[in-house]
C-alpha cells in the first residue's frame, strides 16, 4: 500500500497574513548575516574606521553651531549650542542613513533577488543594522559631551529607545516603499538624497521648535508641523537633553504617522515583491 504523496496548497492571503512575518522569523539567521555583513564591510574597508562614523554628526553639529547658533542666534534652551546641535544630528543621521540604505538595498542586492528565494522584506530590514551600530558609536560620544559640558540627563533618558524606534520605523516605512519603486524606476536613487537634504532643513535638527514658534508666522506653523519629523526630532532630543517645545497633540500625530507609514510601506513592499525578480 502506497503512502499518499506530500502536496502543498498555495492559497492567496490577505490582511496581516500577507506580510508573512513568520517567514521573516524563520530566516532570521539570514537577516542577521546580511546586516552584519554590511557593518563589517564598512568598518573594514574604511581608512578612518570608527572615526568616520562620528565625523559626520560632529561636522554637521559644527556647521549648525556656526550658522544657527552664532549667526542666526537661534534659541537652544540654555544648552551649549554644539551639544544641542550634535543631539539633533545624532537622531537625523540615524534616520537619513536608514532611509537611504533601505531605499537602495533591492538594487544593490539584485544578484540575490534574482537567484535565490528568501523573504525580500529581509533586505530593507537588514539595511538598518549599519545605521544602528553607527548610532551606538555616536551615542557614546554624545554621553562624553554631556560629561564634558556637565549636563546631567534626566529620567526622560529612559524614553530614548522609544524615540529611536519611531525614527527607525518612519525611515524604514518610507524605505520599504522607495525600494519597491526603485526596482522599476532607477531614477529614484538620485532623487532620494536631494529630498533628504531638503527635509533636513525642514526639520528641527540644527534649531528647535521654539525657534519656529518665535520666528515663523502662526499661519505657517501648522504647515510646518505636518512634517512628522518635526515632533519626532524634538522628542528625540528631549530624551537626551531634557529641553524641548513639545505639543502632545502634534507628538501623537507624528508617532501615529510613523507607525502607519511603517505598516503601509511593508504592505506596499509585499504587494510589489512578486515582480522583483522579473524586472530587477
């Protein structure tokens, strides 16, 4: 008597099941390997190594200190402006490098996509490893600056991981969508860095929301606050320095927007995933 032949029934799925998060979990070793591969490549193939990681936010903080601190005399809530600007650059660098890496990861790993099977969502997720490691290195320097300037973080420092998570979710959510579109339209890789640069000056990185309240007409303040990065960046800096101009309603809006974009971006990526191998 012959045993029944094994068979697999493939059925369309909808809702949360379409994200196939179980597949991502099953391939978690691959996720970790790809993420650490990027980290090792950057740290092994750069002459300056760790120094290069902290130079970017340091140089950015120095420029913002000169332009916004000395020339424009923007308020910093009594915090030395260099420390204030470095805290902003710390969060911004995490966001921008994660977004840029997640957006281009499908194109840079085309050889993997077209040859072997694995949950494609792993690629943009793995691109966040390097920015997170770089963030940890720069955060250590941030604490050194706090010691040098004798700034004592308050209890709100415990919320730093939460503020960091929302920045990552917002960056990855946009990155999911951009990476799926870039497979077909490669011009997007030239647009994203320019858009990120514009968003830098439209977000409170080198200045605070207090400056917007003081210097921007009220009728334009609402338009400015529609940028989710406005409250997210202010919230992030507040967790470190304890100085911010936070509106609970706008902060809630930014948090909910970051979550919604992360989820919507993941669904959009999954819908486009089946056609990646054909066009990449």
